[in-house]
């Protein structure tokens, strides 16, 4: 990787499973115009249709929705031997 700065966005959808634990699914580079309502609609459909499951059982509720924006600044490239 060349020295420089890289930004990345990830949509993180967190559900609660049948045991009460949080279960997260991530989507890299979500659409710029994505709305909370659209994500909630998808998550409710995923719960209703049992699209996903987890070790702790079926997903039963929406716990959180977040777009995580990270910036990584690479400061060093090792020399090539």
C-alpha cells in the first residue's frame, strides 16, 4: 500500500437474537442516499422472513443501525527487498 489516506464507509446493522445477544451484519460502501427508513424496512423483512440466523437463534429485533466512516492514514511503506 502506498503512503496516503484511505476512507471507507460501512453500514452496520445490529439485531438482537433470541438469546438477547447482539448480532451485526455489515455492508461495505452503502449507497450515499441510503435512509434509516429503508434500512429499517430491510431489517424488519429479514426478521420476519428469517433471512439470517445466529448461534443464539433467530433474529428478533432491531438493536442499532449505523454508518461507520473510517479514515486510515498509512505512514510507512517497508522497503522492497
